[in-house]
């Protein structure tokens, strides 16, 4: 029972990180119908930005408060990564928006390769560790066998951050003028433009928001694992895309739900079975769910009106 409870906590933490990345995927797909395959590498880039900012804040500026340092790191990472997201949309995607459907996909793969190799050249191929952050844990209970179930402060921060951001972005999409513009562009971009909506601005802001979410996920990833590498964009990116499809592409709660499910499946499989096959288990769950629910768990089937 103690092992089960600990793996449940670990799985929810990992799933929260996947969920944050998956929201970025589902927002972009929902508005322009394109899978931004560079999103995983934007996440990796944001983790490096967070690492460099943290080292500057703690070493050069001498800020000793971890909470203040993390807040500064989070804000800087979101701003700089959002700028990268805007530049990527402006340079790599907007010129191809009216082209054939495969052109933006090829461009996204090219951006992904560029970002990965750019970080490898600039930062090197070795893993980049961070100084220890937030080692304190809360011991929930100790079993008869001496196994202690612990909840760390960084796990609490990651899960609370995911809940707050999911609520905030749901409100943004459902209740604000930007959200109404996004939903209008999702339904019919030409008609939205005829009604006075600035489609280019709406799409750019969607990429900016998705990149900012990736920055939050990258900072949480760095906080949780304490190490980052130039290759860390591919696997979490694919897992997050899987989570978005599993939960229902286009649904923000579905993206987080899919991320939590993928994180739980990975963690429990690693604990009770072979860790080498945890990825197989995660993708098998996706295949099984899509057989019976092709639109995902919370996705809505598309009805094409004639």
C-alpha cells in the first residue's frame, strides 16, 4: 500500500508536467488544425533558459531565497520562450498558412531539428545539472515495513501550478475576448476575418501562450529532475502529444487528463513491471482508448455540415 501511494504521487507529478506541455499542443491544433511538432523542443529550450536564469540569479545576483529565485526564473523563462514562440510562428508557419497541408508539418519538423541542434551547439551535448533545490519533504506516513510515503514541496508546487494554469487558461478560452476570437478562428477563419477578428494576431497570441506554458513546464521539469539535456525535447514532447490525443485533441481539460493518465501508467508500470517497457505501456493505452473512443476521452467528434 505504501509503494502504491508513493507511485501515485510520483505519477501525478509526472503527469502534471506532461499535461502542461499537452495544453500547448491542443491550443495550437484547436485554432489552426496543425500539430506543432516543434513544441517539445520549445519546452527543452525553455528548460535551458530557466537553468541559465537560475544560475545568473543565484550566482551573479546573490539571491539566496529559493522561492524568489524560482519566481524570477519562471517569469524570465515565460517571457523569453514566448518570444521564441512568436518568432517561430512568424517565420516558419505564417508564410505557409495558405499552402498545402503538409508544408507546415514539414516546417515544424525542421524547426524542431533546428532548435535541438542549436541548443546542442550552444550548450554542448552533456547533461546540465542544477544546484540542489527544495530538498524538503513531508512524510505522510510510514508503513510497518519502514517504507515512508513522502510528498516533496516541489511535487506540491508542480501539481498546484498545473491546476491553477488549467483553470486560468480554461477561463481565458471560455470567458475572454481573446478566447472568443480563438474559438471563432477554430470554427471558420475566413468568416472570423470577415467579422473583424484579426486572425493573424489571434494565431500569434495562441503560439505565444503555448510557448509560455511550455516554459512553465520546462521550469517545473528542471525543478523536479534537476538536470536537462538538448535531447530532452523529443520524448516528453511525444508523450505530451500522446496525452493531448488521449484526452481529446482540442480539449484543455482533456490534455491535462491525458497527461495524468500517461504519467500514472508510466510510473506504475516502472514500479511493478519492467521499466524498459514503460513507453510501450503508455502508447498501448493510447491505442486501446482510441479504438473505442476515436475522439479521445473528452474530445468531441467533428460533425461536418453540408
